[in-house]
């Protein structure tokens, strides 16, 4: 079953029949999905099902065997290196493991994408880093090392780093995994703020159905390498398909 993949009016990202094998393993078997400008699309699905692989395709870190990734109507496989770099610059990526550089301070970590793009004039750099850290309520921790932070703080630093280039699109891979409900709520609030204040388009991978319901405009369920369901949180709740019900009840603490 597949529904609600949207009409093509203002698609920011369009995944068109993506397939990908790694070695002998078929990971994606025709993923088609449209993410509209300004919407928050939550991606759910079993562990090992290919959610992170989908995000890697959107950033161009992985190339599909078949199918296309279109960002703002442009097939990213057709772009020159320079144009792809510009598109990548407009994408913020929050890796699944936070992936801070342990040898760099909080401030240096957050500044990294700007240094990479040689965008930040040194005087503006501190200003931008401080502003990004204020957004995640960590400005006073700018000189700490990642090892001296809690797990939730590390996630927020990674979030500040993903946001510092003011991306149009942010990809969040499990932004709340392992966090307590309060830290989870804080991250969800930030994701919503990025959408409301800056019009950011987001794709959020999560296993947490409560977070999914809080932040999603639409939820896509990846199953057996395809988008099995795509719809609003209310449509997901009302869905009678046993595969969907089985997955959702298994991830929401509600007995099936
Ligand atoms: N670079 C890689 N080399 C080999 N196999 C890979 C690579 N990246 C992903 N895979 C495989 O692709 C499959 C899908 O992985 P992926 O990380 O996308 O799953 P996921 O849905 O994000 O799972 P989780 O919820 O546990 O994070 C897995 O079987 C994984 O081992
Ligand atoms: Mg993953």
C-alpha cells in the first residue's frame, strides 16, 4: 500500500524510484517520496531498513543504482562538483551518532561547517557560533570539550552545528535517541522552531512515535525497501493496514 506521496507542486526534495544494493544486499527497492517546501517529513521503519541510507542519498553521499534524487527540481546526479557543493551547503545534516569532533571544543565544532565553506570572516564567526549555541541554550558551554557534556547536550551541539549555515533543508537522523523526555521535548521544540522561524524543510528519522506525532506534517513508513505508507499523523493513526498497525504499536509502547 502506498498513498499520499503528495502532488508535485512545491516539492523541495523528490525521491524518484530510488533503488540501492550494497554488496548482495538490496536496501532500497524503489523509494518514491516527495518532501514539500517547509514541511517536516518524519521517516520511520525497522532498524536496518534503510532510513539512514535514504538520508545519505538526499545529501549525495550515496548514489542510487537506479532512480533520481531531485532537490528543488534539480537531479543531483547531473550537477557539476561545484553545483553539488552549493546544494550540499544548503543542507544541514545531524548524523545519527551526533559525531562531534572529540579534539575540538564546542565552539570549534559548531564553527566547522563555516570554516569548511570558507564563509565565515573570523570576526563574524564567533558571532555566528554564539548565536547558534544560544539557539540550543548552550552559549555558556562554548569552550568545553565534547567529553565534558551530557548526551543530550552533545546532541544539541550537533544540532547547532547542523543549523549554523542556515540551511534550507535539515536532515535529522535519530535526534532524540537515548534522551530523557525533557531533553527529547527540547529537541522537538527546536525542530519545530526551525520550521516556524526560518521555514526550514526537514526530514527526521526517528523510532519514537510520540516525537513523530509531535513534529511531523507527514510520516513516511519505510518497509521492505519502499515507502509503504505516507500520510499525516492522523492518517497514520487511522490506518487499518496490519503491517502499519504492527509497526506503530511496537514502537509506541501501546500493546497490539
Ligand atoms: N556503507 C555501508 N556498507 C555496507 N552496508 C551498509 C552501509 N550503509 C548501510 N549499510 C546497510 O544497509 C542497511 C540499512 O542501513 P541503515 O543504516 O540505512 O538502516 P536504518 O534504517 O537507518 O537503521 P537504524 O534504525 O538501526 O539506524 C543495513 O543492513 C546496513 O548494514
Ligand atoms: Mg539509521
